[in-house]
């Protein structure tokens, strides 16, 4: 069953548009409630659903609309307020909720918002479950005009659970820059680091409903990188709007992307004998250097479709405990079944203690293939196989690259964009191929 509204990370769009509005949110909540009882309620009279959100100004209205829909389906609703997405994932399991919901558009601008669901195991719902929810959308508006919501406080439990691998005071003498992106982690990440003894330099920790991700956070880590050098910090941490990902800066102010982070974490887990089946899970977007890195250590790399939900599905299927995306989503199944920017940062710090090296040295573990990426705006998304010039360009590129490179073309699942990736042994060849792909897309009339 094909999904219409759900993308790679929930339902997302501009607030007030045809999908992300209060009427649709109420209908979606009611549909989720209709889907839930026969599958997850386990006989409970009124199964509990918990809702968290990020700092967008549209969040409270969408949360209340969702609550109306869920209540119309006979569910008990509790609000967590503003919390990171991974805190909702853990809270679902801790409070034995039947369902978790997060109102967030992640790294998108404040004008956007979104809705994503978590099952009772704390993991995002499968594609088939989302398609089933869509099929149960009521035809008209939800009739309940208001819903009573309980409130739950989960921040302390989340911080304690995620920080448990480091002893209290372990970060005494450490200075760390945190760019919260004016998002959901503006309280939790600084509080966790300070509780461990660190001195925290907080950037963009004053959300006003409109400044989330606005030239800051994981999408724009430049200020964080500069501040690391200015204050002599050990590292910098930048989150996206819902804090399920991060970008790190080493002590020299150089940004470390998700592939480098995964290599460092996998290397530490291998040395400690903690990487299940010596296997790391990533997506097809990751650099080819990551595969070679694992092969050189007698390990394995499994690659999935883009989206942390697909990474987790592969991890669960194979019993693996570490995976992620080059965007900065890292899933450590020993802690949580959800990408978690704070948990990943603390795992990285643990690896720094073990290695006894600064990040600028540790990042050299990964030798990257030359790579170029583009995100081109599009107004519609025809099947890629229907674009003749693009298919010809891809064929020519693959013939030139052979086994030493690759071309990866896909539509974004959360934005009206086409994403291109080219990798190969030579930077000049990679640039030439990228130009040929862009020319082909213009010839096909998909981009300008």
C-alpha cells in the first residue's frame, strides 16, 4: 500500500498548507487511534498516548489538534511539552504507552512542521503501519472540540538514562560548546553535560517560536565551530530542531560529519568487543570510505535506503547495535531505538577518553572518497526512469567510475528537492560527472 502523506520521517510540510494544519492533524490523530486498539492496546480501556514537540510556534496548536483526534478515538493523551524526539522514544517505553507522537519538522525552517509516530517499543512505525493509518483517515473533521490532556515530565529521566555510561563529574575540566539551534534540546543537552561536570558554552538556546534552525544548529554549524576555537573548547556539539542528530566540531573548529562520527564510534566498539557481529549499519548516502574502513578492520557495513527508520529496521533484523546516517543521525540500540544527538555526543566523549587523543587526530581514522552532493529544488517528482537525459548521464557516469565510484540520485522524502551524490577516486572526475547530471536535469526540464 503506497503512502500519500507520510515521507521518510513522518508527515511534513508548511504550517497552514494542505497537510500540516489543525484540521488534518485532528483527522490524523483519530486515524492513528482507529489503527491502534486492535494492534497495540492489549485490552487497555483507554490506552495512553504521549505527545512531545519542538519549539516551533505552530507546535501547541498542532499538538492540541492531535489530542482532539486521539481523544475522539477513545485514547488517553499526555503532553510532554518541549522535549527532544529521543526523549519521547524513551518515554514511550518507560511509561508503557501504546503510542508516542512528536510534533516537529526536524531541520526544516520554522514555517514548516510535521508529525511522526513511535510504537510501544520506542521505534518509528513501519511504512506499512503508516499506510494503514492513512487508509483510516476520517472523511470529515473530528467532532470533539477539545481534549483533556495530562502532563508528564520526562526530562530528568531522559538525561539520567542517556548519561549513565559516564560517571558523575567525569567531564570536570572540559569546556564544550553547544549550539542548540533554538530547538528542543536547549535545556536537556546543557543540563546533561553540566551534571557530568562540564563547563558549557551555550549558543542559540533562546527559542522564540520562529528562530529554530535559523542560521544555526546542525544545518549551520559555522558559529559553533568558530566559538570552539575562541573559548578553547574540547569539542562543539550542534543539534537540529528535534535533537535526534548532531554535527560535531573538533578542537581546531573543523566540523565532523556523520560518517566520521560513525567511524570513530565503530572503531571504539570494535576495540571494546561491543559491536555486535562486527557490523555497522549506514545508508547508501554514506561515503564509500566507510565501507573500506570496516573491511580493513575485518568488520562489515550494511547499507540501507536513506532514512534512520530503515537503518533501525536493518539493525533489529540482524541484531546489530550501532548505525546511523551521514547527516548525523546515530542510533545506539544499547541506549535507545531512536537517533539521539545527546547520546551520540556522549558516546563520542567516551571514545575520546578511551583513545586519549583529541578529535582532530581521531577523525583521521576515515579516509573519504572524493564526493560531491547537490540538493536541487523541484516543483514535481516524476519517476526518475522517465527522464531520458538523466538516465543517459547516469549510465555514462557509471561506465567511467566502474567499481571505484558511484552515482546516487533520489528525491528528498521531506522537502521538494532532488538530491544528487557522486563519488569516485578522482575529485576532478567527480566534478565533471556532477556537472553532466545537472545539465541532464535541465535538459529534462526538471530544474532550471
